[in-house]
C-alpha cells in the first residue's frame, strides 16, 4: 500500500462535522452505546492500516477497531491477544 493510499483512523482525514449531512449525523446518534468495561482500548493514536487492514499502531483489524465498543470483555481479551501476535509478526 502506498503512503498516499493509507486509511487513517485518527480523524485527520475526517470531514468537518458541520459539512456532514443531517442523515449522517442522525445515524451517528442511532449507534449502540458503548459497553462499560475495565479493558481499555489498545489504541496508541498511531492509526494507519496496512494491506490486510491491520492497524500498524495497535495490531487490531479494522473490524475489531469498529466493533471494540460493543465487544464483551471476553471478546476484547481475545482481540488484545490476537493484536499482540500480529504486532510481533511485523
């Protein structure tokens, strides 16, 4: 993946919220509330995905990042374990 095609998740590429459509803002409000958990996100604010959609900062897959706030503690523990393995391989 070339540096110009990297997908950033830290909001640097996000459009200004005021420019988003009313439908897009409304859909944000319909998202499920995050689950309370003692397991913090492993995000290190170095968000950049490789060709396999793995974050180079925390080692999670894009799908795991998107679903983190809805995941149970058991699911989060599994995500953290897999992310550590992915980071060791790189």
